[in-house]
């Protein structure tokens, strides 16, 4: 393994259990969805390396509307089935996209984003929105990241 590959592996290691515990603590006793989304977005953005965006979109009148986030400015509205976020919403499944430029219909809100993971926020069979995480690194997100962000989304939905 080359030194740069080893460094890249180190750059993505995180203490998932600690971050999940912090997320539970942040939302404990707080019922406001926006406050909880803001705190979780900040926690992810400051705790997970190699990200350039972390945040939420919420379903409003058959489109996703930008919610609390950390990072560069973002698209304000995304249609059902459009881009990675809208597709995750339509399919009701987590999408891990190693190269966003290879994703059909990708919406380039930030040209620096190269990979993305989007987790739908589902409560009682209804999609409330999505948790969207972007990286300026190709193939940034692993299966472990998928499980981690799905658990984080579940913590948010349960709050």
C-alpha cells in the first residue's frame, strides 16, 4: 500500500459509536425538528473527515426543500426523483454514489462534490426528507458509512 493510500484510509476513520452517542445526546429531550437537524448536520460536518457538505432536505409539497446544513451553499429545491436526493426519496432507499458525475441526472449544486450518500428519513411509511452528505473525494463512502449514516438518520427520525 502506498503512503497516500494509507493516509486516505486514516483520514476516513471515525469513532462512529461516539458520534452516534453524541447525536443521541443532542436530540434527547428536544422535539424541534429544525433544531435537531441543525445540530446533527453540525456534528457530522465537524466529526467526519473529507466532507464538503452535510445536511437535510425536507419534503414540502412534493419537492425537497433545503433544511439545516453545514458547508457550501446548496440547491434550495429538488424535485421528486431528480438528482441523487430526489431519487433516494422516490426509491425510499439509501444511495451511495462513488462518482456523482456518473449518476444520471445528477444536480451539481457544488462542483467540488465528487461522491455522495443520501439516506431517506422515513417515519410511519412516510418519507419526511433526506440526510445528504457530500465529499470532494471520489468513492468516499463505504458500506460501514452507509450503516452509520442510516443509524444517524434513524436517531433523527426518532427525535
